[in-house]
C-alpha cells in the first residue's frame, strides 16, 4: 500500500511543503529512504523503527520505501521523524488518515516513542500556514511559542502513541486553546537598557534618538570617549514600541532558525538589540556558513543594530551593510544554496573623531595629526555614511550638568512623541506585508500619501494637490530651505530624500500635517558634515 503525509522543509526563512510517501511491498525487511535527505534525516530510520516498536505497534517486516517529495530539494532536520512514522503506519493500515488531507505533522521522536520539541517550530508552523495547511500535529513543547499563530488548529501530543489513538478515534486530542493570548505581547517598551532620565544632559542626542525611534531612521554618533554614546544607544529600546503580533512571530522565526533562545517560552515579545564586537567575522555579521543561518544583521530585524567603535570594524565587513540598509534584506548566494534573510533594523553607529578620541574636545588636547585623523575616519566608506539618516556630534557632559538636581528628559516623555508619530504613520501608510510602514522605509508612492494629511486647496499655496506627490507633504518654505541647503552644502540626492523623511518624522512627532520650515531646519541640522 502507498500513503502520503504532509510536512515541511525550510529553505532560508521560507517553508516548502514536503510529502512523505511510503510504499510497502513484499520482500526482505528493508527501509530505503530517498528524496535527497541530509544525514540528520537519514538517521531518522532507526529512531522511527524503535519509536514505533516501543509504542506497542508492529513495525512492518517488509520492504519499505520512503520518498521525500519533491526529490530535488535537500531535506534537513529531525522534525521529519513524526511524519515518517505516521506515513509508515498509514501504509501498513495501522492508522486511518482519511479526512486529514490538509493536515501536517512535524516533531522529533525519542526511542521510546515520545515527542520532542522541534527547534524550528515557529518557522515550520508559519510556513505551513502560508501554504494553506489548517491542521498541524506537533510536540507539546512547541505550543508556547505558537500562541500568536492564528488560522491553524494545533494538536499537541506527548508521544507517537497519542497521535495514533487520535487518528484511530479511540482517544481524541482536543485542539489547543491558548489562554491570555492578548497579553502575550508586552504592553510597554523594553526598559532593560535603562531610562533616558538616568542620562544627564545630552538633550539634543535624546531628541535625535526619539526621531530615530519614531520614524525608523539610522543615526551615527560621533564624540570623545566618555561622552555617553553607548549609554544613549542602549536606551533607545526604552522608547521603541513593543512589536506587533506579526513582528513578534517574524523575530521568533529568525531566532528559531539561528538556534538562539532569548526566553523560556521561546516566543520573543521584545525587539532585539544586537551589539556585536568589532572583531566579528564577515560571515557572522551577514549570515551563511556550511549550514546557512541568519547573521547579526537578521538577528537585529525589527530592532536595533548597534556598532560601537565603527572604524575598528573591517572595511569589507562594513561595506556589506550598504545593500541591507537600503533594501531591508540580504540575499546570500553560495554554490550549494541561495537564501534571503530580512534585516530591517534601526542602525546606530558610534565612533570617535580621531584615533585618540579628543579631536574637537575643548578639555583635552588631540595628539593626532591631520593625516591620522583622515585615515581613521576614512576606514568607514563615504557611501556607507551617506546611507545614514542622522549624524550627530556628541559633546562631553560638563560637571555642572552632572551635579544639576533638576529632572532630565525621561523615556516616558520621549515615548509619547514616538507613539504619536507612529500612530500617524500607520494611519497614513497602513501596512506592507502585514508590517507597519515607517517614514524611514516609505517609497515614493507612500510618500505621496502625506499630502492627504491636510486639505487639498488646489495646490496654489502648497497645501495639497499634485505638487505634494512624493514629497511627504512639504510646505513651500520647507522645500525652499531644502533647495538652499542642497546648493550651499552640496548634499547628495540620497541625503535630500533622507532629509525629507527625517523632516516628515519631526512633523509627525509635533502633530503637524505639513512639513514646515522649522521641521526641515531641524532635519538639516542632522545632515552629514565631513570634518575638515
């Protein structure tokens, strides 16, 4: 007899349907596994044989052929154990799979027939849902991380025997019901990195980071040692809104595949903050390897990537940031595979102005000559710096500011502006692929929607009409300010667009429908300034 059971195989972050087909014929007892299985899948034969026998079931003593279809794609992972066992039992007429045509199975089997949690459960479940599967049998250990996945009925079991009893109708398994799903996500920002109220002074830097959090913009912080660059960067998490349900699932899926666990329940409900050391390798940053996994760029997806001491990173490694920062994904092409990983993050870079760190510091003498300074800054390529939205010089905090007893601007106060701006952006742009669109990511078509923020009076005075298309709703005086800056400072076309996006975010924080001259002036104050 022949049976067919559905499961999935991962290709990058995407899951492809795999059919486990079993043919049992007369002949000497033998189990053949075909369909391009990886070594971990080939080893499943002995686990499946022992699990079936130790579950009190009779393993067919005939010639068995297992085919993993399609046969031209590599299959990897121990989660094939359960579908292989179910397929063999169905072909031997020991279970009845009629009525389960749109049902998938995954899970690792122990030798006694128990089911062990799959490390890539979220990725498999989301991929199967996208393929139209509406019922999934899986280990109980995977349920906690799937509480936000809707549109699928999950049947969790402790053992192979439980699934056999369910399929035969003797002891049905009830579909999982998740309690308190609405509380699964955090309702407030992540404060583990500290509160901005703990940072004395640096009000301008706090404002710049508020703009970054509100519009999804990148920022470069330059200043002397001890000015607070790293401390400021870590506190941006305290003003970033919690991830949406779809964002949380996407983050969890990436960490599943990378094999990185961040909490006991494995459902990641906070945005990631990644701060790799400057000694990180090229492959560790972008991802890949013999067994391809996401790198630091993808692990920072929907969160923050912080590179401290930016010029200390290898030039080749830094230049790999260019395309991901522009496109929001990284495409890894190797001889044996081609995977695409998302990496849409807020990029924060911190650097000293020179090797000794004190160039421009009024309280310390710089020991570097001009050649040394230019060589040091030159370690970071101009095209990479041009892709960063905001550039800010950080000055050392004076003792009078440290001793000042007056309260400093707190994260709660800054977060109010971030919430206001993000609410306006969600209303304006909506979502793209289920994810909110921010000003930092808006394309030309989405930028034209900014004109809808205020009434159309025919376009005579710039308060609407076709003149606003693609310009994020700029008032004439703001456009004139940008034009003057473009001529005076020679900023690039890319930077001009970035200034519009930053100004749009500032206007959203202030609750303004139009980009006014004051908003554009503040945006231009964050433009890139090459040190002479």
